[in-house]
C-alpha cells in the first residue's frame, strides 16, 4: 500500500495543503485556501474598525485554522486515498510571524477586550512596526559588542521575532503581560495539532537571537530593560525541537475533526523558504537556493561557519543536520511586480483582456523584445525596504532614466533587472566571504511562470539557474519532514537526506547565460552598485527624511 504525508505551507496570502507520495515525491492531492482576511494593513476586521499605523502588517489567526480544517479534508478527497495511508504531517510558515497567546494557546485577538488592539493580532513577517525598538536594540548590541550579533550579519531586522516581542513590551504593556507565550506562527500551528508547545530551532536560530550552544542572550535583554529579561523564562518557554524531529502526535480531537489516523506524527515546524530548499532537492554544501515569491530568500548550505556582514543569519542543523544554513533576502520581488501591474494604463489592461492573457504576461511579452540596457532605465528594488545586505526597512525604491518615451514594458523590465541586480549583490557578498557556489536552484511562485525573468537572472548572475518544476516546493519540503517525523517504524525515513533524495521535485528547466547579455549587464550592474551604495549608505537619510515629512 502506497504511503503519503501531508505538507502544509502557510504563505503570505494563502495556505497550501499537499498530499505527497513518500516513494517519489509525486503530488497526489492538493488544496489552496486563500486567507479570508488577507494581509491586514489599513484597519482591523472588527466592528470598531481600528485604523492601523503605517508599516503595520497583521493577520487573522482564524485564517490559518481554516487552512487546516478545510484544506486537509479537501486535499485528501482530491487525492482519492484512504486517510489510513497518511503517515505524517509537516508544517512550514512564512517567518517571522508572531502570535501572542493566553495560557490555553488561544490568540489574544480572540479575546473581546483585545479584539480592537493591533498588538494582540498576528504580526506578519513584513510588519515593520518595531522600527524604533529595532534601532534601540541594534545600537545597544553594537555598543556592547554583543557576540551573538555576528550570527545575524551584524544587523537586526524589524521583520524578526524578538523586535516584535519588544515592540509589544514597549508599546502595550497590558497585552505583553496578558500574553502567556509569544510563538512563531508555525510553532503555534504545531501546538494546535499536538497540544504541545515545541519551538523550532530553525525559526529560533534565524529570528530570535537563539543559539544551540548559548541559548538566548538574557543579559542583553536585561540591558534593554530590567523587566524584559524575564521574557525567556516566562513567554519564550517550551521544548526546543530540531528540524527532522517529531514534535508530537495529533490530539484525539484533531484526529477526529480532520478524519486522520490517531497518534499521527507531526514534524517540528520549519521556515517556509528553508522548507523549499528541501523540496528542490538541495542537501549538499555549495548549493544556493533562491526561493522567489512575494519576496526572495537566498539560502546557502555549507560545512563551515563564516560570519558575513549583511546576511539574515547563519544557523547549524536548521535545514540539513550537521550543515550550516545561511540566509539573505530581498523584501520585494513578486510584490514589486504585482504593485507595478496595478499602475499600468487602462489601454494596456484592455489589450491584455483582448488577447486573453494577464497583464503580467503582456508586460513580459513586450519586455522580452527589449535588449539589455535598451530602455535607458535602471531601478532600485527597495519598495519594501532592503533586507540584505543593507538591512534597512526605511529605504525605498526608485527608477532612474525616465523620459517621455518610456513605456510600461520598459519600466517593468527595469524592475525585473533590479531584482536580479539585488540578487547579485547578495550572491557576491556570499562569495567574497568565502562561500563557494557550485549550483543555483530557483523555486517559488515566480520561476516556473516567468521565462524572461529567469533568463535575466542567469545573464546578470552569469551562472546557470536550475528551476524546479513544482510551484509548491515549501509544502513538499514540509511533507519531507513529515516522512522523517514518521520514522522508519511507520514506513517513513530515518534521515532528512534520505527523504530529500526520494521526494525532491523534478527539474523544469535550466537557464544558461547569454554571453552578449552578460557583458551588457556587467556595465548596468556597475551603475546599480553605485546607486545602491549612494542611496543605501552615503545618502540614505534622504529616503528617511522623505518618509518623515
């Protein structure tokens, strides 16, 4: 009898549930559940309709539960298999996404007294509310030469877990005191399934200043505020689980609600982009994976630990046992293209409709007729700030070279090229630090659908890019971990590496650099680099001043 695992990928806009065959990684069934409340940026979805400050990005935890309750039964039905064939569940979640819960694990925003309080709601990864708190943390850590700072590229991001916790501590002490625990959303989902709080070493290591050798920097928390040091012993409690381990088993209640076998193993949660690394089949040193969606993560595997300025983190055992994983990223890629598609003139939208294609497809079609540099435009891809290597959420985007002859497709191609240049900055940073890159994989929502984009990346990076055939590599990665959590005794696998080899997704296409384009992009990249350093370092105050007016 064939055996399957469930992989659930919680993204920015929706949750994806896959039923995956553990013998070959084939996807037997699937269900995508869009979040009913989406990303909450303007006002809370309550009767009061509380307006949110600028840079807030919240979510409704009920949307995540809906993914489980509706998505799992629908995916099993789509797979047309018996639930008895399912041997494990894996979870990945976009990170850092923080949930404040009471002593029973109930999110505080479900409490009537807190339903109109933004700090009681889920803080999504791109919630940039704790700017002031993040600056305070960074200045203090830098002045005291905190040793753990080197593990995070000598920087701290507003997108991380501890800054979000400190924001609640500073801005709403009532919510802070009421919170029994602050949890990564992935760990919260695992707790809902198993009835146990098990914190993932992956999210702790990359987003919460935790290290498997030294733990949390409690003394630093005390320096921030004498009362904040207690967060570790009170609100960050819970067993720490490692990637590839079993967090627990389904509760009887969940088994009954979902129609799944009793005592079904549930894996320790993993960050979504890191899960995608497993799904594409990357498990060896010197491999880099670009997980390209609304944002992009650039994840490296290596046997050695190097402290690299500007990266988001380096953590051992967080994807593949015994290997170090490095993460860097770009905050706006698919988000940037999506924003621009909404700005195009009505005539272009009409043209797309007449051709029976999307605005994105029409823009790409028109942009593909342009040669590198032909438009005379170059852009900075900082429309959602810069994650790596400048680690500054206050930076904003720009486009240089506009004339009255500039067309929408010129601008669209310039934005495509800008994201490729941003990736080149990150990859060059890895290589200059001593991390050799032998292979580059690409996966996520963009690579399979955007031929031009991936060719531009190959030309700009001057490297071959291997594109996964699957749109859902994070969910496949989660399913891989579900098979390892099940273990050999239940028909699963003994190791992450073995499961990856069996369940990795096939390759769709390999993009090779076009030499004539490579030379042109070298010249354009030099201009991008100058703009990057001028507006991101020398004159970065200009962008901050504009925002503060």
